[in-house]
C-alpha cells in the first residue's frame, strides 16, 4: 500500500495530539512532520509520553519545509492563523485539511461579524469544501482545501440536516442545547478551565452569538433548501475531559414521530460507517462514543408539544475534529473512509 506523507501543523494542542494518536497507527499515512514553535527540537514522544516511541522532532512551522516533507497538511491552528499557512502550502502543491474555522463560512461578512476580524484569505473560500463526509463526500474526494466542521456543528448538523432535507420538521423554532467536555476549549491555561473551576460545575456560556452558530445555520439552510434558518444554540461546559451531547428540539410536521424520524435518519446515513442510529425512544450517550469517530443519534417524540427531540453524541476531539479530518483524508486519497479509524 502506498502511504501518503502527512504533516500536522500545530501538533501540540489537543486536536494535534488526537491527530498524532490516529495517524501513528494509520496504515496508509506516513507522519513526516509535526510543528510547534513552543516545542521545536523536542520529539513528539517527549512532549506526549504516551507516544514515547515516536522520535519525530517538532519543527518550526515553515511552509516551504512542510511542503518538502508532506503531500497533505493538517492545520490544527487557531482561527486566523490557519489561513496564513493554507495559502503558501496550496501554492506549493500541498493539500490542506483545516481543523480551524477559517474556511467553514461562505460569507466573509458573517465571518467578520462572529470572529471580529476581516476574513484572512477570502480568495481561497471558493476552493474550500465543507468537510462533513456524510454530506459532502464527492466534493471532498477531489478537493485540495477541506474545511473540517466544528465539534458542536457536527453533533447538530448530522441529525438535523437529514430531517430538514426530508421535510419532516419545520425550519423555524429549532433549539439546540449542547454540552461539551473541557478539552473543547483547547489546551490552554485559563481560569474558567482549571480543575477547581470546572469540577462539580455545569454552566452555559455564549448563549447568544457563539462562533459556531452561523456555521450551523449555514448548513441547515442548505439542507432545507431555504434562504436562511435561524436557531437558538445554547452551549454548556461540563466537567468531563471529552465528549459532546446535543439535544435538538424541532417542530414536527404532520405525520412525523420518533419512528418516521428514525427511518429517515437510517435512510440518510445507510452505509455511513460513523453514524449510528438508535431505535425509536433510545437516546444517545457520550460514553458510547468517546475515543471513537462515531456519531450516535436517537429520537423521541413529544405528542403533547408536537416536538421531535433528537439526541446526538460525539467525541469532540475525534468525530468533532481530528478523526473527521482523517476521514476526509481517507476519502480524498481514495481509501475506505474508515481506514485507521476503527
């Protein structure tokens, strides 16, 4: 089997570490470069002792050097910074799989509004493919710039887009209440994420204007064939390391119930290896998906309110970030999309 040479740009964060975990055992990928200004000169095994046998040294992130070493580069960088590397890498013939938010939104004005800065590379947006494999597999196969979805959006879009596309639910009155483990905030030392602050605590944050909101609305509108879909998105921080659970409330159209919703979801994701649809009335649980690339979805129907209650669980670092990025790599390289992910 020919192996694709891959680099992780920004490999010292949680998403980078997760990429390291997956790629080191991937049978068709050869990890040839990992970058970090902070750890340049140290080996990946020294920085992450669980991979002690990995002697690959961290290097400073230089596009020319990365291009000499790799055919595909994963960008595990903060928003704004990823675009600075995408352009020179693409110019040197390197395919880019971006885990940041830089190329997810199609509208530069929306990006500027939510990220408080002009878009760093608007000319590249036309080349970017939204990297949700279950919905955009054909485009991902031929793309040279793939924008991986956010973790919250993945957990919401997968179930809601299928139901909207099948016209089983209304496009108005959608509410998504999501709970995320602390690793979703990134590998950083800030007061709200210290153990004494997070432990024994569940709290909402950014309940209006969260940066993932326009991404969710963009994709739900596309699925529904609507000019716009407006939702309430209410994220919470919970005291676990990893995992996201989203409860999505949708107004059912006549004839929709848990059974018809489950039938719709099973038809939409038939043959998709990383979507698990539960029986009617069963609900998702993060403990069933952590450390996997799986999205688990369950449905219940409240006849009293006419609401479809959708329950969705993913691992925020795997299906919500690095695992999904490798799933995109597999599609792009002509491999079975579950290669190295089971």
